[in-house]
C-alpha cells in the first residue's frame, strides 16, 4: 500500500497558511505548505498599489500567537504587514516546510489509499491525508466583462497587479470600482494625475479611518502587558 508522505498539505503561504503551519507544527504532524510565489505573505505580498494598507486596526489583525506590540500606526501599510508575516515565519521556523514557486495543477482523492494526490505544474506528485486550502478569495484578480475592453489602446491593469513601470503623472485615469483597494489608491494618484474618473456601480458605506502613528507609550504597554492588545 502506498503511504502518503504528508499528514497535511497546506495550499497558500499567506496569513491563513502561516497560521495553519504554526498549529500543525505544534501538533507534531508531517506537513508542507505550497505557494506559487517566491516568499510568504499572500495578498500582502501581491498587492503593492499606492496607499495599500490594512483596513482593520493593526492590533486586531495580528495572529493570536504572534502579537506585535510594535506596529507603527493604527492601520499599518502593506510593507510593514508583509515584514511582520516574514518575521513570524522565521520566528516559528516554518520556511523549512514551505515549497515556494510551486503551482498546483490538480488534486485528486485516491479512494483506495485514502489520501490526496497533489499534482504540481512540473509533473511532480505529493500525497497527503488531508488538505487545508489557504488560498483566500483574492489570489487571482478578476477583470469585469465589459464590451470593448479588449480594444482599449492605453495601459490597463488590475490594482492587485499594479504596474509600477507605468507612471500616472499627468495621465487621464479611469478607475472602475470603489472597493477596498480603490478607496486607498485613488487619493494617492489623484494629486499627480491630470484627471481621474471613478466609475461606480453601487455606493459603499465608508467611515473615516482614524489612522495615526502609534504612540510610544502604547507600544511599551503592549510589550509589557501583551493581553492588553
């Protein structure tokens, strides 16, 4: 009988994958984390648009087993969150379990052996008793089906795959959508673009974001009394 080499396979090395890996390591199980990227972070690795930041207070966004008393702001920016996830991964020694630059093409349940056959893009196969999907809902950008969009002659990209080689300074820019990303990057590009037009299907409810630098006294308090976070 074929024996699977893994108890658990985790798909994705973002926040969910790191959390799953930490728990599996604590349980002493054989596991591997597969990610198509070259480092950890998931959505905080891939989203680098101007103004990208957390829309949840930082101390509520930390992992429960890896609280961070040193957040610099109430709503930290993308680079700080990505660095936090990198640090947690290293502190927990999870990199040895992660298979970077690894894309999965299919998973098939082997009823006879009672395990999952996980096929990779390079043709390799792994076997695991259980699978945890930690890909999240934002791993692949979705472009709307708009008649004539393929005929647009200018530069076009999704905010989740921001084209940093293209400057928007002095440009006329159209933004489609007013979701969580747009409300962050539109105020950043508006001062440099010649004109920005935002197309909105339905208006979201928006509250002011009370973002400010974290005072030193709060950092000291959270470091000395962790449960206060």
